[in-house]
C-alpha cells in the first residue's frame, strides 16, 4: 500500500568528478540544494545516493541515481517500490535544452523529448504520468555540438543565474510536498512566465 504522505524527489545526473558542475547534472544540483534545506545528508545505497528529510508532516526521500543518466529508471522504479511511494508523489528534476537558462517548468506528465534520463524512467515505469521539473540550460551551441554542450560546465556568469534559479526551485519542491502539483504549478509556473515577459 502506498503512502500519500511520502515523497520521492529525484535529481538526474551522472556520478563522477568529471560530471560535477556540468549542465547535464543540473538535476543533481537542485536535489543537493533541496537536501541542504533540511540538513539532510546522502548515503550510498542501492542504485543511488539517498537522503531523508521531513517537512510539515511529510516524509521525503531524495534520490541521486548512481546508474548513470541513461539507466535512471532502474533507480526510480526501485525506490518508488521500496518506499511504497505513489508515482504522483515523485518529482524528477532534469536539465532541458528547450528552456532558457534561469527558468524552470513544472509538468505533471509528458514525453521525454531528447532527454535519455527521463525517457528511461518512462520506459521502466511503463507510462509518462511522472511529475517533472524541467530546468532550462538554453541552446547556446552550434549544430552538432549538443553532447559537448550538455556535458560542459556552467560559466561563472551562468552560475550566478543558476544559483537564484535553484533557490526558487527548492521553494517549488517544498510546495509540491505540501500543496500538491496543481497549486505549485499555478504559483511557480506563473512566476516563470512573468519573468520571461520581463526579460
């Protein structure tokens, strides 16, 4: 029986020092910041690093898969089952080329586009009804250089923007665990839309 007071927050990325600070590890960075909000520390457990926190009566499991990006679904499926968490209470955080740097979008479901991590999660779970937070990294690369771009590190100027975005993302994740997906989308996607118009 699933526990509707329990949540799984998943940051997607690749383990290893060479991937630290890269655009493709944006999901890891947001999940790390979320764990820090609760002084939660990560332990190396099956298929991922796991941190545990509680917030306003909710139990929160934070997962950084150690399967590498392309097999993220194995870790997500295992921890959903292991912790008896309903998929509606799972939020997957990942980098998105189709959104500008400094923005994020929350969606309750949808395809994975060109993102191998979310596509593997969809394959493993057998459906695409997976709440997700798409974190924009922009498309500042020449044709044919997408892989190089996503595996490159953020510049110091970009990190200033990223740090502010991550702060908002952490607040959105806290809202997701207490107010639910719809209210969180209404609040935070509206903020994002306003900021885009101002830009």
